[in-house]
């Protein structure tokens, strides 16, 4: 009697499913993820990716996304053509399903091994011993009052006609900011730069993207078509993802820590500009009178920049952006960020907790 061998597809499928389940089990232990992955093997993985991609002047990840999109469209066209010509069979259909499952499992494993496990780490709360929980309206009033002072002072330091550096210069200065931050926060170790201008910046404006991280190439992409005072803090935020912070609120907070470690007032202003927006918008929900009063206290130059940024957003408002935000919000929820797109706003809780513990903003 001949031994029946397991079909190659089934062997591969079993191996990938077993690997995915083991990875999922490992990710449920945040302490292990923090110790063995996020501060263990991940920094080496990230550095290798940046060494490979950092020297290329354009975004390899953006080219990769375009290639995948074209491949998917071609595959979809072929499938539709086969169905239209009624040449499809159950055997062929089952073959397509099997290959699709294999590809999805492989991408899932690669994504998590290269970066995705960072969504399950302990993160900044563990490293700084912070508890970013609920906060009172009075806490919010105090925070926004401090941010009004900081954003006004940092904007005045730039002069009436602020001259902003090129985006490549901003990328270099952001790296220096992280090097400075490492002196105070050793866990913000960042070497080998791989920060790129997004090739899709015109589209990013309409989709609402200021930047994004590509876990498959290790590149940080920044939308450089936005007003220049937004770019420094966005760059620091994307580097935070490169440094292993998956949560958007943590990336915002780590971006703040690095931007404030810079010797460049442009970075200070960019961070305070964004953080004041988050905090004052939250205050507006609770105390609209206090929030409006904060806006009136802003320096004329800051108000001018807010007007510029508001006009920029309105000029690119379109019916597609809410759909993109919806899908991205669901992606965040699926990756340990239950608030979805509102996770970005949680940086306010980190700022309040940080101020209460360290007495500074």
C-alpha cells in the first residue's frame, strides 16, 4: 500500500496557520513583546531595513504599494474576464481561494515580524512609568493655558517672517532631535535615517494623510505639500513609528519628546502648534467658552498660521476622505487601538500625565 502524502498546499497552509497562532499567542503577553521584540530583536530589524532603503532618494515603499495595486487590478481583471467568459471551474476557483489564503497569511506574518508586534508592547507608559488615564476639565484648562504660552513664545522666536528649511533639511534636523532626546530618554535610540517625501503627496492632501510608515521597507513617508510649519512635528511622529511605537497617541507623544529635545525653535513651534490643537479641541467639547478664550489669547502670528492651515484643509475637503478615515479607523481598532482615528487625540492624556509627574511641558 502506498503512503498518502500531504498535499504541498496543505503542508504550507498548516505551517503558516500554526506560525500565525503562535505569533498571536506571543502578542498577548505585552511584557514579552516589550522585552524580546520591541526592545530586543526589532531595533536590529528596523536598522537593517533602513540601511537597505535609506540611501535611495525616493520612497521604495511607495513604488512597492503602486506595484501591488497594479498587480491586484490585473488579477481582478483576469478573474472577471474568466467569469464573464464562463471558463471558470470549481477546481480553478478553489485554486484561487487557496493561493489567496496563503498570501494573506504570509503577509500577516511578515507584517507582524517586521513591525506589527509593536502594537502589543507596553510602550511609553512602561518606559516612563506614566499612567495616562482619565483627566478632569480643570486638568485640560491648565494644559491648554500652558500650551498657549508655549506656542506663542515659540512662534515669536521665529520672527514675523519665519523662514522654514527644505523638507530634506527638516528630515536631517529631526534625526538630530532624536539623537538629543536619547541623552534624556535612552529608549529613543534612532540611527540610520530613512525618511522620504511621499510620492503621493498630492493625493495625501485629499485623503487626509500627513505621513505614514511602511513596515515592509522601514521607511517613514512625509507629506511635504502641507504648510511648512506642520512638517517638523509630522516627521518626528513618523520616526517614532520607526523607533517601534505602534500606537498613534504614543507616536504623537514620542514625537513631542523628540521635537522638544531639538535645539531648533521650528521644531518646538511645530509640536506646540499641533498639541495645542488636540488639547483645545478636546476642551471645546467640555468647555467651549474656555476654548474660545484660548484661541483669542493666541499670538497674531499663530492665528495667521491656523488660518492658513484651516484654508489648506478646506481646499482639499472631499467626499473620499471620510471613507478613508473610516477604514483607517477600523484598521487601528483591529490593532489594539479601540478608539480608532480618535487615538491620535489621546496624546492629551500623555501630556497631562507627563506634566503631573515631571512638572514640565
